[in-house]
């Protein structure tokens, strides 16, 4: 790794591409302030996945948006300008993501409606095959369906970022082929370093980078190693990804659930969604926001140049959003 740049350190934007509040309307959005830092922060919060309907998602977003707008430490992120304003103020800009296309119920016009509500990223499928494509836990992934291809094109047209996390490898590769905009893996680790079905292959990472996209290394213990949610484990995956695709295509994204105790309880109750590859180590450990805030120093200590640290911490995801969001 190259020696660190000698220029003085400037405040950097932190871009958390995926975290999880409790999926209920009265969740404490103030928890997102834990990501606050001098250079400003952006946080994408999950607003639904497989079990949720369009009505569920709409109600959740409306409730959260009202309280986010009322908190002077937070700022709804409608545009890149809102993210940059939060950076100047040292506050947290907030947008939303959908972790599955199921809430669309096959209606492509809902992509635009969800975008208007603040959803800026969506995963076509979550773990298992659906109408759009295959999941990472499927024994066989046949790739994007015709509907899935139409969905990717509609997301491109609307300005919503296409995300391959939780999708099957073939489906993820198809996304990169179909999309005319950068594709991301918002919260995924490297399978060559730790062989878990939720992690992505080198080929997936390379094809993602070829679109101009970003691989967001995630802070979930069972994806980093044998339930190792440490900064050291996270940085090992960052190192591998940087060597593979370059620092301009790597980011961070913890997938931190603020209701992690309830989430762990749900794991054992939902074997159809979370099989042995999720549960064999017991309760999952997660890197919390406070841990993510130390990644900057860890990368600097390993000799990453200042420009690379800025890119990985937030600059790369910011670039993709600036290109894709309308």
C-alpha cells in the first residue's frame, strides 16, 4: 500500500449505504445521529423487504420523514445538494432503500412513486428467487427475469440506484449487463476471503466496478468471518476489494440493525429466510456506528493515501449518487 499523503487531513463525508431501524412507524429516528461526524454523514435506511407491501412502505416512510425533517441534526436527502449541505453543517443526511422489489407487487410505476418518497436504492431480490430474479441462497440462480430486466431499466430512468446485495451471482452479473448506470453492492463482503453465500465473487466485484459502481464492505460478523464484527475484519475485506478493483470502487456500509436483539430473535423464527448459514454461530454481531467512525484511522494507519480514504469512506458512493439520482 502506498504511503499516506502529506496533505493535512480535511473533514470527510461518511456514507453509510445501508442500515436498519426497526421496521415500525414509531422507530426512534434519532438513533441515526450516532453517525454524525464533522465532515457530515449520509445514511440510507432500509424501509422494507420481502414481507412488506407498498402500503407498509409508504406509511413507514411518511412517518419517518416527518420526524427526520423535525430533527435539526438530521436532513432528508432529496438531492446531492442536500447531502452536501448536511456535510457543511456537520449533520446527517438521510434517504431510504428497499431491500427487495416485492413491495412493488409487479407494478413498475411504483419505482417512481417510491423515488418521490425518498427511496434512492433498491435490491431486485432478497436471498431467494422472486419475480425479478434469483437470490444468493438459491441452489440455482437463473438470473434476471424479463420483468427484472424491465425493472432495472425503469430504475435507471427514474434515478434509483440498482443494488445487487442479497441477489444471486448470476442475477447480479445480469444487472451489470443490463444497467446503463453504475450498479452497487451496498452491503456485501468478499467471498474469496470468507466463503459465505451472502458474499460476492471476484467476478461480481469486477463487473460491478466496470459499470462505475461500488462494493460496500459490510460490518456483519458472519459475512466478515466466523461472526467477527471487528474493524480489523472489515479492513481485511476492504484491503482485498481494493487490490481487486481499486480504491475508487470500494465503500463501507454496516447493515447495522438498531434493534439487533429483536433481529437475532427473529432469525431463529424465520428459517425460510435465514437458514443455517446465518444461525450456526448464534446471535450475529454487528459493527455499530461508533465502530464505523474509526475506519478512517484504521485505513490511515495501514498506509492508505488520503485520497483513497476519502473515496472509501464516502466519496465513491457520493459519486455514484451524483451520477444516478435525478
